């Protein structure tokens, strides 16, 4: 794997180029970057999961691009990673923990 074991990667959709761009959060919690008008992909190498977080006001076109491009990101970091799409407001507890919205266990 080309990333550190505990290093999360965060990508934001680039609608113009129909792709995702990696963003650097500068040690801020992931939730601080999430925006209701965008779609983000969060790669969790520790749990081998790729989360597609879809903002409530993200366009259908952005959702389509995310669906098409997420497997490419998965293939780059680990073909055995599971991909899960979640909508803003319906985040499962494990995702909230990952992005810094609930306390660690």
C-alpha cells in the first residue's frame, strides 16, 4: 500500500475535470472540510474502506461522477477496499467517528 497505515486520504469532486482532487486538511478533523454542495471520498486504509460522502445539495451530475470514479481511487489504494456511499444526515456511527464527530473508543 502506498499510504501510511493510519493516514486518511480525502478527495473532493472536481466537476469541471470529472475527477477527484486530493485535499490536505492540515491536521483538522475531516468533518471541517465537508460541504453540503459537494461530494467527498474518504479513504480509510486501516479499515480498508472508501466512503463516498454525498452532500445534501450536491448535483446529480456530481453523484454520477463519484459513482464512476470511486472504483479508480479504490484500485489505486487497494482493490480489496470496500466502497460505501452515504448521504449527508444519514451517516453511520463508524463514519461519524472517522470524521471526528463522535468520541473515539
